C-alpha cells in the first residue's frame, strides 16, 4: 500500500532550513514535500507510520560543510542528552546534494503559543520552567551548551504537557565548551 502526505500550510521556513511534518513510509523511506526521501530508519520507533519532523538544508546548502556540521551537532547533542525536555533526533541523512535530520514531531513552539494565547498562566509557566531547567541541567552535565535558547526553539503543547528543547545547531560540545570557559 501507499501513504499520501500533504505538507501543512504552516511548514516552517527559517532561512537556510525548512522543516515539514512527514510520515515514515517504510524502513527505508520517508514521505516529505510529496516526495520520497531515502532514510535509514533504524532509530525510528517500531510503528511503521510514525509522524516525524524533517529538517532539511536549503538546496543551495546541501553540500555545504558548515551547514552539514550544524545538522551533525544536532544529532550528536540529541543522542548525548536523554531527558524528557530534549527532543529526540532520530537520524541524519547526508547525500551529495542534500542533508536532513529526522526528529521528533511537535505540534508547535512556545513562540507560536505565546503569539496566539499571550502570557502563560502560572501552572504552564511552572511546567515550562521545570522542563527547561531539567533539560539544560542534563545538557550541561554532558558538557553541552545550547547557546540559542528562545521560544522558537522550544516545542510546546500544553494539552499534552509537552515541553522540549530543540535546535542544537550552534551548541558547543565537549572540548568546545572547555575552550570557551578558558
């Protein structure tokens, strides 16, 4: 059987990256932007049609070493930090002309929520602070400095009580952190 995929009208576009929701079609393929992308899906949970987010480099940066390094950093940081407040990056796919990561799907960001609903009520603010403190503590214990903490880099779903830090593209890790502190 086949799976159809429709790119949501609110597909995130952020300069050099575009991010869309996608569906795992089979262990070797994801569907995004109406086309199949080859994918080594060994890190995806077993449900065959898991919704995921695909963060893809813009076509003109597909082969750019610096931009690819940012995607690799996101994958490495996600794998190094296991915390309910850090989104999972399942895998990185690199080809000669395109690179992308496949990551946990969120329903929106804290920025989106604040723009729609205004300031958070105290119970949601408590949840946000608790999860971000836990996530940042876990990162710092592993020698990772996020360096880009802002509302658009926090997945937020108050109904599901989900708060997750995303976008470790400019993070400092390991020896980089020690060099910054010297």
